[in-house]
């Protein structure tokens, strides 16, 4: 007869002592999990012939719509988008002219933009 301490199948003896490792985000993996925007083909077709600023603003607006689950929101200053405020207003006029957005302009306040499917 053997003692219980000598049991080779005792769970306490079979347990491995593995240190726990917490995952760390490197700059590359954080960038890989970065934000993105989906561009509908209808927008892609409607954007032909528009300026680079209009393209940049359209991608930003689509991302914001996706992120906030709403097609209507106030638009911040252009420097958040990497364009000047004047380029932002030109791009808004372009998007409004081709029917991708409606803009409610108010003096002293950021414009309220509503995205529209063409």
C-alpha cells in the first residue's frame, strides 16, 4: 500500500507553474487596431471629380457616422481633419452640391451635417 503523498496523478503535483503574461500593445499593433471608415460605392461614384479636401472630409464624415451610429452631427474645426476651416467649408459645399450631405449653417456655431445616400 502507498501513501497518498506519493500519488503520481495528484492534481497538485501535475499543475504547471507558468507565469502569467499580460498582452502589451505595441505601436504597430495599436495602429493595426486603429480606426477605419467604410465607403459605400454610391459615395465612391458620386465623389468623382471632387477635390482632395472633399474626399478627406467625406471619409471623416462616414467614419463619424459609423462610430456614433448617427448620420447627423456637428462638425468640428478643420484642423481636427487636417484641413483648414476654409477648405472644410469648400468641401462641405461640394458634398452638398453632389447630394451627399445637407448642411445647417448657424452663425458662431459649428455646422450641423446630415449625411444622405445619393
